C-alpha cells in the first residue's frame, strides 16, 4: 500500500461522499467530494504547469476552500507543498523562493506583478494566482480538467511539505515533513482528542501555519468530520458560530479576545466538548479565567513545525494549567543536559524528542540537521522544560531568545539585522515583553549612532516595508548603550527586566 498521506485521507472519507466537509464564511457548503474533485483538477493544472513529482509548489494565498484543495492536490500528486505566511514582504518571499527553488508559485492576484521578478530569479516554471474568493488563474487553468487524478505512490520517508521556521542567525530553515510524519501525528491526534465523524470543528486559524494546516485540518479529514471554515479569527463571528461547533482550536490570543467579549459566557458554547490551545504558552491567568467564565478547562498542548504535536493534556483526566501534558502515542520525550545526558525527573533541561512524527531534517542544511540531532537520534527542540512526578511536561523557557507573539515565532536576529542597517542605528537588541493580548510583544532597544538619533516612528515604518507585520516591533526604545556581561555579550535578560513592565 502507498504511504501517500492523501491516500489515508481518501480511505477515511465518509462513505457518503456528498457529506459536508466545510462551510465557508458566505454559507457555501463544500462536500468531501467537491474538495476532492477540485484537488484533482488542480493537480492536473499543476502537472501541465511543469510540476513533476518531488518538485516544490510555493503558495502565498489567502485562506479559502480552494487553498485547501491546492494543498491536497500537492499531496496526491507527490509534489511538496510550501506554505508561505500572507504577511511576508517581497524581500522575504524572494529568499524563500531562492532557497526552495519551486517549480510553481501561487500568489494573490494583487501580488503577482511585485513578485514576478522574484519568481523569475528563482527559475519558477509557472506562476498562478488565487484570491480569497476562489478566483484567479489557477482555478481558470483547472476549470475543465478531469477531476479523477490517481494518487501517486509514496514511501513514508518521501517529502510532503516544506515549512519554513525562523532561524536564530537570521536565515529561515525549511523543515522537511514527510508523508509518514503527517500520518503518524494525524492518527495520534484523532485518537488522543477523540475525533469522530460527528464532530464539527470551528476552524479560525490561518492555513500557512501547522496549527491550521496540519493539526486542525488533518483531524477533520482523518475523522470524516466537518468544519466551520472562517477566513480569519473575528471574536464576534466565532461567538455566533460556537453553538454549532463541538471543537474549537486557537492560539492564546483567541482566548483572551473571547474573554474580552461580554457575551462570552457559560452558555455560549453549549455543544463544544473540547477547547484546544497551542502555538504559544497559555498564561495560567487565561486558563483560570476561562474556566471561571465557562466551567470548561482549555486543553493545552505542545508542538512545533519539526514534529507536529509532541505532548497534550488529556481528553479524559486532569488538564493541568501551566503544563503541556504528556507525550502523544509513539512520541518519546526526554529532558537532557548540555551534554545530552538524561536528567532525573523534576530537573530542568533541554527538551529532546524522538518518534515517527519527527521531521526528516532541514532543507539544504545537512550540517545544521546533524547539529540538531543527538548521536543517538533525538531531536533537540531548543526548548527548556521539566517533567513533574505525574509525567506532565512544563515548558519553562526557550533557547536562543525566541519570541512568540500571537502564536507566531519571531527570532530577534532577523529583526536586528534589518534595524542595524537603518540610518541612525549603531546597534540593536530585540526582546519579547509580556503583552495581555499577543502573549509577547516584539520590542526593540537601539543604540543611536554618533551621526544622528533615530526616530521611533521612522524606524517602525521602515521595518514594515521589509518584514511581516507580526515581526515589526510594537515599540522602539533608543538608549545610549546596551547592558553587557564580562564577555561583552548583550544581556537580554536585563533588557526584559528593564522594559518588561
């Protein structure tokens, strides 16, 4: 049998193929068959566009049913799907296309002219467009195609998705996720969270991130369930549709915004059996306030692009606030010291993982891949954590000063490189400070150059043209110098203490 993940999706499809899969914002209902047929037509269009098995297909498109069909088309064709954040600026897209060398690039119609040069420089064979309402040249090319497309044979180790994670050196790394990885994690989650064909997921997450693309969508597809498919998170619209849902997944920001709504009360979600939070740490205050307001406990879990979900609080049993639960089925987690030696229970150290959902390595970075895996095959997540006596994992810190804002990962070095190149900036340090809505707010501390003192608004405006919005600092503080230790290293812990209030 083929290990193509799409074949598993096909096998789990409801016997009644006209059963609804998703309901869009405008009320349009798409059946499992309709999405499958559209994915077959798109697969043929990609093939005609020059994409061959193993080639990458990059997509910077808005969330839509058609965008989901594009993802599934890539899987069934043996192509490698490369999702790109819709907030990425042209300079960032140029870097991704140059590194991944995709055969096909799909973008929004309004971005086509601006990104044409980047696609040409990366030797992209075909460029298509797709808008938020399903319009664009991709659907035009797919319109008259045969929807019956035979699913390509694949091995578990064959690449399915290339998803970029931020790099601490300023260079993003492409995590190579295989068909076997997707299947292992998807099936484990359906089991762990009790998904069935009767579930209705309220899907308000973006589709360029593993939370919305893998975690939420795969649970629905593998259970033969359905979803209320919101194009974006809007608290009022979520409140309106929650009574029709049985499961809701979100980042902590979603929960703080729901709690800010006066109408969000105990009876607001009468049929929701499960609220899941991830992609960023859930503050214990949010966990407690949510339970007090609704009588429900949020299920917090822990995952990353390189592995999918690693641990989860239990569906049945104690959901322990401040922890991310226990390892999923077939996932091994250990806490180790700097020398990769196993630490005793309760000790704080580096979180290392092993199992069938752990990725294949980093695209075009064999040395980096070797560095991140131990000699005995464990992946070093870069997170710092500990197990309690009952086996619940807590993440107590993050290596290399990662900032998580609104569920998105931001590595300071990338922003510092951009800041340091701007007029009036001699040096910069970027930190995350507590924020009631986003969890952490990106904050920059800069040293003025002797020639001129930079203006905060001007620096932020300059960064907005170079970086995705979520990476742009909320504040820029100008100082005379940065605190350093005896070795000359900037003490970011001091900066966080100083400006975190």
